[in-house]
C-alpha cells in the first residue's frame, strides 16, 4: 500500500493563521462625538440625567418645546441637543414636529 500526502496549505488560507493575524483597529461604532461642542453637550446631558434620572429626555424635550414657543432659538437648540444625546428618536420627533409649525 502506498502512502499519499496532501499538499500543504498556504498560510493565507489557513483558518488558524487567519484567526491569529492582527487586524487594523477601526473606530468604534458609537464614536459619534466629532463636533466641537460635543463635550459640552455631553457634560450638560449627563448633568441633566443625574438630576432627572430616566425622565431626563422627556424633561429636555419639554424645555426644548418651551424655548421654541418662546422664540429662543439658542436655548431650543441646546435642549434639543441634550434630548438628542439622551434619546435620538424623541429628538427627531421634536425636530420633525417643529418643522411643520
């Protein structure tokens, strides 16, 4: 009986070699703080959350709506940003609602 040997695999196709190779680090999926004011906004959102707990996004929404109807655009943008930091869907609903008014 003769013995036949299979050809050796190349290192690039080896599952073990692929598992052990280092991959380049990519930026995290939640790294969305690219704007200059994001640190200030994050700090405000965290302080607001510490004060209001789980109701913080709803409270920020109320404050944003109050500022909008008072005509204070700067305060509206601030509270909308805080609300967006805490709950993006709620903030998007506010912005969409304010477009039609």
